[in-house]
C-alpha cells in the first residue's frame, strides 16, 4: 500500500503497471479515489510536497455523497 499524496491515507493500491517492466505504475487511493503515476514529479507523488490547497481530510470522504455530473458532450456542429 502507498500513502496517498492528497489525503495521506495508507490505502493507495496499484491499479496498473507499464508493459515495460519498472517504467511506471498507476496508483489509486481507496479513500479519496485520487489517482497518480509513479513517474510524476515529487510535487504530485510525495505527500509532504503535495500542494496543501488540494489536500483533503479523509474524514470528509465519508460524508461526500454527491458526485458531480458529467457534462454533455460538446459537438463541433452544435
């Protein structure tokens, strides 16, 4: 398990790996659903360097019941 850069829970799981062994991995936090790649800069992968403006309290995910809707697709002929 990896530490999530955004909520700092210890529930980051590997969800994908590179077809080239060791090139990269993709992780997803099972608490806040943040997803990050191992090849991203420390400002994204390291909880201590992650921008505090984007951090969340893991307790808040328990009461986050609304998920924003996906907007309709914009078409060039509209």
